[in-house]
C-alpha cells in the first residue's frame, strides 16, 4: 500500500502519539506548516525533512514513497510497546536487548 507524503507523515505522528501542535514544536516548525504537509498542500524543505527523518527514525524513502515493510496497524499493542521502547535505547542496549530476545527458548 502506498501512501502520500502527508498520509505517511500523519501515520508516523499517530504512531508516536503526537498531535500536530506537539510534533510541530519538536520539529521546530509552525503547526500551520505541518498541517500543510499532512494535507499534501506543501512539501517541506530539506532541513525539515532531515528533522523528520532523524527525529522519528524513519527512512526517507518511506517518507516519500509511503511504503514500509512493517504495517503499523497490524502490530499488537505489545509489539508496538516493545518497538517504542527499543527505539529509545542507545546502540549498546539495543544489541543487548536483541541478544536476550534471541536466546529465549521458543
């Protein structure tokens, strides 16, 4: 499923439980600018795109082409919580968490 830039950005904000005002503040842009991006009325400048990609840890291709290997809506609440917590870890702790998970007998 391919989404427009605005649709994908909206999904990212929803995934992070952010409203437009909060997200605009985090990205250092006006709420009106963010609204225009979400409504596909405008495309952000390169600096703003970089902020979006870095802050939300997403691939620029996902942002522009609206495709992702993981359908956020298909994840369980536990999977979403696990992913949110994992993304907040530094690299050392991510490696540790993966090693623990891989060693759990199934």
